[in-house]
C-alpha cells in the first residue's frame, strides 16, 4: 500500500517545515490529490490515522481535495472535464488533448494553531 509511503513522506516534509518554524504547532494539513495520481483516498485517510496515532502528529487533521481530470484542446483551446476516460474535445472533436489537471499529489497548505491558543 503506497499510501503509507505517501503519508510518511508528507510527515517528513512537515517535520522539516517545523524545524524552520520553531514553536509552530500545525493543526491541519491539506493535500491535493488528482484523479490520475493512482491514490486511493480512503486508504490514504486510514493510513494517515494509523501512522499519526500515538505520535507528536496525533492532533494533526488531514483534509484532502480531490482534483478531477481536466483536458485542454490544442486546437480550439477548450478546457473540459474528462469523464469516463473520454478525452476527445467536446467542442471540435480533437482526439489528442492535453491533461492539465488530475495528476496532482501535493501538500496544498498547512494550518498553524493560533499562538493565543498555546498554553
């Protein structure tokens, strides 16, 4: 299950970020996961819960934004959502369109606890 490797990589990146911002307490991490990224979002959520349990990240919340596959036609420049693997341009019929969204797998944001909440 490569979702566990993804979770470990995200937490490693957060550890590095926390070193750069000493004293910051992260409350939430947002991930952007594309439809074509080959990630099972439910497994990713479950893996996250398992990996952070009983660690300093246990209070960290995970939010996932799922990104639909979008294509652009090189001919007429139309942009559209590719549903059911149909990637031909609905405007002009061009078969060779370009994927412009849906391959993402990235940290979109990290929320930090308000300092006034710190004990």
